[in-house]
C-alpha cells in the first residue's frame, strides 16, 4: 500500500515539474501598466494616518519623553519580534 502512494506522489511531482518546464515565459509589463498597477495597490490616505503618530521604538525613549511632558504611555505589545521581522 505504501509503495502505491509513493508511486502516486512521484507521478504528481513529475507532472508538476514537466508542466512548469513547459509553461510560457513571463511577459514584460509596460511602464504605463506598471505605474497603473502600482497606484491601484497603494493604500488610501485614510489608512496611513497611523504614520502621523510619533511612535517610539524603545521603552526607555518613551519613558523619558513621557516624564518630561507629564504624559501617559500606551504600550502596544505584540508577540514576536517587535519590528515585525520574521
């Protein structure tokens, strides 16, 4: 039974490899078309308002500034690497 599945898997992999080898080469996108596509995928201005907030990258930097200006701190924490690198 296991040999049968192995044969099926190899057949599928071979078919995918042959299909990929015979695929048409990618076409070059014209500059005007690329600019149009770029504009379409840009977020609207209302979605970029978070960039106007003066975010601090370190807690120490935020603490010093908050103490100097007598303001509270909003700590936004996310699990994982804080800069979003994976």
